């Protein structure tokens, strides 16, 4: 198979006419693969995760060569083939092209390994940014990041793709300050009616109540909730709902935002894993949000509230959020090139793309490895 | 003077700053929780205050506190420690009466006579301290202190004269402070402008700052120059900012120009399912399915491969 032309080290490959290693008897697809592979030079390793290793690479077809991130997918040890994450990532990133979504530049196979060539985003991610105590940012900066994140998400939803893993370390930052949604390993397209979807998605702290209650028919509102918690976290600089378990997460939501009930959320008690809340009062109104998120003003607090409504049907959609008046009032969103940034995000890129997440306590309890029933 | 704080054996506990001792509401649930105090120095949260005292004077809710409190006398505490708060209040009250200044004692005196006057001045201060401590301690000693206060208050004209003098001095200091503040504000904004603006403008602003600062010896002049300069800088900022902002809706178009999905579309085979509670509660939107169907049907329309090839 591909062994004909691929015995040599990839990193030694120079720009050359690929024809001399192409066998005229090869299949067209094989020839294309080799041509693509030869376009990229793989450099140092940036990070490693459970299902992929991420390298810094260069696209040699341009002058000067442009840096890229090469994500080499590890094959599952049980040799069940490619992991679901990789398939999802390729499937949806091939479709989505938007300035606020990480771009998949190319794909090639090598020794029965699959490599994804992704846009190189050296700016780190929002988690890194929030954790850096020496870094300060303003409401205008938050508005800018949120604006870009919502734009990216609205684009996904407009093309009927659910991201299902929005959290600060999946909101990546490019060198020019632009924010991009990354990690489409849990994405799927909107389900057809009556088709079940798994509810074991989204990192616990950012998981909406309907998924915690086991909803199998849901919509883009799940991503909007995640982005709403990220929004709150950007303002407070501490996670809004740091739950330890599914039930703990529900009780945190009830305590902080109000207890779900048939009155404020019709249909909630019919969800498969419904348990009547024992804590929390009625759903919090504007007073609470204005008090808690005073720094973004009344309009900002209203947007936070809209994104964190308990009932997914009452939550704003990504597009409504984008047209929210908070984005039109002063202070206006900072231009991406002027946003505060953090140096040395390179390693983190590797970790983000390669999912160094098993060491990360934030994602303990997320079920991406446990349940793929009804997924994809 | 009836608003004298009553002596207290024990002042409210200070350890818990996050829970109202009366209604037990906590800062976790109500981040805007704020406490007010009155003449008895018992802490109450602002919602307890408005609930209990809006309809007129009422007794303090703390057990063993017999004071009748009025809503308009509630205030925020300045110091973290209520002991300190109370002492400062007492001192303020005493200082209103005992307001003699050094010049009241020593004016026009020389030599030994002056030394003697200075001794009297120190005795006067000693007396103030005694009165303050007696008032803080309460009981009989406080009664003595009240008498002392009354006695001292007889010299009404002397007190008023010193008050007037202090007022004039305060106003002068305030004026000086304001000019200083103005200058430092100007400096700060210009420094900020320098960081933000580049090249020529930066140099120009630097020059402007030097000019304003040189010309600012006269207060009126400083204010005028400052106002003009400030307006210019603000205008500049706004222009620059407009360039550096972006609109989140930039390039984001309305849905499709090919079709519109009505809010209410009924498809018979879906109606029963979409109304099931488990479907409703999860937030699934059947409308998005219709949207998608149409979008997929229409996608590709309006794309002209030949044209794109030409580009």
C-alpha cells in the first residue's frame, strides 16, 4: 500500500517533485495522499493526549512556510479503527468554514495513521487567560471574546452542527487575537425528529440542566448554556458552577439559578433522569443577574440571564445572542488585534488539540469515553 | 444631645460578615448583601432595615437592646470594627465642642508665660481624652463626661469662631486638592493616550502635556486649558476607538434568501411526538428540522461553478 513511498522519515521530506516516488500504477487517491503529505513538514511535538499527538508543522507550499498544527491520530489499542472523536472532528470541520472556527487545512494518511492538518493557534485559550492572575481585561474585551465565540457557535448552529463541548479551553486564540471554536470531537449534526442523542456530553461544569436530567432530544440550546457559563466565568474569573458529580451539579444550578419545576420549565419532570430539586428557590430574575454581573451592565446581565435560562426553550439562540443589544451599547467590543494576550501558549495548543484532558480535573466525569450510544 | 451612643457591655459579634443575624440571608445567595448600623451599633442587613423601620420608629431587633431606632439614622459603617466606629463617632462629637486651637492658648504670649500656656494646652488635650474614655466606658463616668461637655459648650461664640476658621481652612485645602487632582488626572489620561496612540500624535500629545503643566500655575488657566485639551483627546480617542472596534454582526447575514420557515408548521406524523413532555422538556426544536430540510434542498442554488472557476 502506501509503504511504497513512505519508508523515509517525513521530517526529511523537502519540496520536491512528488512524481519520482509515484508509481504510475498507484491509485489516484494514493497519489493525492502522497502529494498532500509531502506538502507538510513535521516539527517538534507540542503535546500528547489520549487519542492524538500534536506536532508543530509547516506548510512548505507557501513562501515563507506557514506554521500549522499537525494532529496525528493514534489508533485505538483495541484496533476498533479510528476513534469516534477523530471521525466527528473530520466530518464537521470539513464542512464548517468560518473565521471563528478552527480550520482543518488538510488530511493525509501515513503508515495507516491519520494526520489532520489544523490551523496553528499560538494564542492559547480562554482558560489559560483567565487563570493568569497577572492579566487584566475589560468589559470591552469580554464583549469581543464573547462576540467571536457566539459568532462561531451561531455559524455551527446555522449549519445544523451541535458542538457539545464548549468550555474555556476549547475557545482557542489565534496569533492575531481572533477567538476560534476548537475541538469538534463531540460534535454532531442536529438529530432528525425521534432520533435519540446521547446526553453524556459537555464537560460537567458547562453542562446544561436538560442533559443532566437525561434529555435525549435537545437542540443548540445546550451549547448556548455552555457559552453562558463561560461568559459568567469570564466576568467572575472563577467557574460559575464547579460541580463534583451529576447530582452535585444539579444542586449547584438549583442553588445558584433557581430550582427547575414544571412551572418555570414545562416538561422537565418528564425527562428520564428527573429528580425533584430539594434546594433552591424560584428561578432567579434580573435583580440577581444585575447584582452578580454588575460589571457588564444591565444589558450584559440580561444576556447572561438569557443564556442561562433553565428551560432550553426560553434560552436565547446563538443568533439571538449575537443580535443582543449588549453588543451595540458602549463600551464597544475591542478589536481582536488589541485584546490582551498571553505569551507562550504553544504548549497549551498541543494539549488542547491533543486532549491532555485526562489530567485536568475540570473534565473528570465527562462521559465522552463512556457512552456513544445514539451518537454520530 | 440625645443621639449619644449608649454604653455597651457587648457590641454585636464581628466575626460573621456574610450572614444577617436577623433574617439569616447570606452573601452566597445575595451578593449585594450590605449591613447598616444605628446608634446602638447593631448590624442589620439593608433589607431587614427597610422591612422593619419603613413604617416608623421601631425597637432594635437584638435581644436586650431597648433602643428605639429610626430608619433615617441607619448608615453604613466606615470601619470594619464596630468598636472603632463607635469611638470615632464619640471623638467626633467631643471635638465639636472641644475645638480650641493652639493659638487660642498661646496667642501673643512670650517666654515663661508661653510655656505655661502650652502646659494648659496639654491639660486641655488630657481633658478631651478623659471625656472620650468616660463616654466610651458609660455609666456614672459618662454622666460626668456629659456634664463636662455641657460646661464646655457654654462658650458658644468661641466654639463657633473656631468652627468657622476650620471651615475656611478646609475649603482652601479642598481647592488645593482639586487642582492637584486635576493635574494628576490630566497626567494619567495623557499617559494613557501616549500608550494607545502612536507616532506623530504621541509626540504632539507629549508637547501638549508639557504646555498644560507649565501653564497650570494659575488655577483658572489650568482648568480652561485642561478642558480644551481633554475634549480634543476624547475626540481623538473616539476616532481611534471607532477604527479599532468591530461589529459582531459584521458579515452575518439574515437566513436564506431562498426560503422562509413559518413559525407554526404542522406535519401530521410529527405532531404527537413533538407535544410529548419528554420532547418538550429537552428543548428539541422541530422547526430546525424543517429549516434544515429546506436549507439542504436549496443549497447550491445561486452558486455558479463557471463563474467561480473564472475567478
